[in-house]
């Protein structure tokens, strides 16, 4: 053989290396006899990360994908034209807009309900989608009660819970009657603002098969390097969440004492559904300062701006112009969302430093003219 042919076929054997950490399988293709075959279908890094999240959340099956919005889209692919989808009235703005695109594109009927109340489900409701704690306001929705109520109307209805903010460490929807639990892995499961991903979990083999097929044929599979980064992030996941939880509780108590703040939003931790919480708080500025978010934001020195969250550094955002910007003024008003609402995402900084930064920003806001 010529040197070029020999060079092209040279391989280092990996069977006896026994690495302490699984390496990145940056492969698009495998040998025909490999169980992985093709990375659009499966890849060792993706399968390993799926197994990690399944273990933590108590799920039988998992389908990892490119982003949290992809995870939602995979769940919605289980609906057929003419089906009825019920969604909670408090929901992430892009999720809300995606649901209404279904109305136009696939003839899906969307009912927006307040699931924190005994709202009636329409006959034939095929799916219920909710976040808990909600975005915004961090209100809790009873997963078990919601599942019981919708399945009394339609035993085949699917209950889908976006578990991103609770995380599998503090809430396990599948054990409470949900059919699907999903995450934007870009948030706490990553925790470092350096990777995007999503995942859908279920106990049902039939739903897993349909979701995996949808991922394969749409090409929505998570790439190997992102899966490797997410697996690495899990090495410190519990430690990070413990710190987020402690800092968030302290910051809640601190913010409640500030005269410029009218209300602080923190979820109900009942110990049954939600067993802990950390990372994100909302607060309303007092009526006198309702339009002074920008002076407050600009005075902060330790809080980054933008759409990121759940990372090692803190961030500030205004949901009215950020996470819910795609909603109309009327839709925001119906949600109770105004420019006076502020979202703080706490990182791993020393909480005393964060308190001092917020104090000086509130004073600067108070002295500003709006």
C-alpha cells in the first residue's frame, strides 16, 4: 500500500484505554456493526448524558436535543392537526408564541388557562403544558391535581411539565403524574453559559419511540461536544444548586427589606412537589420607581445583562422587554406583566458583594429621574 492509504487507515486502539472521563466521540459515523451507527441517531456522549439526567429525575427514557425550545417542539410533535392544547397562562414568552404558531400552521386549538385555579378543561383536550414554578412570578402549579383533572376529561391526555427552573434535583414531575418532563439544559443543567441543549424525559416506551423518531428525522439530535460539556457540568451540579439555593434565600430576605421594592416573588416549597429552589427571583419596583428599571440596571456592576441565566455569574433582566418581548401589550397585561418587574439570577459570587451592589443600584435609581 502507498503511504497515503496506510496513513488514512491508521487508528489508535481505544478499547483498552479505560479513561477516567468519557472522551468526546466527535464522530458523525461509526462502523456498520456499531450500536451507534450514525450520530444523528445516537452517540456515546449523548447516550451517557441522557442516562445521567434519567437517573436524577427517575425516568425510564430520555431524548436529548439541541435546545430547550427543541425539547418543547418534540413534545408538541405528539399532537395531530385539530387537537386541543391547554397551556398555563403564566408561561415563557417564546413558548407562548410557539403554541400560537401551532394554531396557524397545524390547526391546533390552544386554550390558555390559569392552572393554579380549578379551571375546566375542554372536552377532548389532548395535551396540557405547564411550567412550575412559573415564568414569571414563580407560582406553583399542582402537577398531580392537574394530571387528575385533565385525565378525567380525556384519559389519553398528555401532561407535559417544563421542569427547567425547578431542576430534577428539586422536582420530579413524572412521579407526580406527568407524562413528559423537559428541560432547557442551557440553564442550570449547564450552569456555565457555554453550551445549549434540551432534553425530554418519560416513563413510557411508546412516547420515547415517537420522540426519538421525530428527533432522528428532523435532525434535532444534540451534538457530541455539547453532550460532553453537559456531562461535565453535572459533576458540580449538586454543589452549584446548593450554593444557588442558599444565596437565593438570603437575597429574598434582603430584597424584602428594601423600601424601593414593592414585592418579591419566591416559589412555595411544599416539600412534596417542590423540595427546594434556587437561582432566580423576581421583584416589583415600587409604584414611584415603576419606570426606572434602566437606571437600576445600569448602576449594577456585578450583574450581567442579556438573556442568559442560571450561571456562575449573576444576571439582571426585565421580562417585559426580554423573555416576554415577543408577546403583545395586551397579552402581557393579561399576564400581569409590566415594566416594573425585574428578574435577578444569582450566580456563585459572595452574597455580601451582591447585596452591596444592589443597594448602591437602588440608591442610584432613587436619585435618577427615570
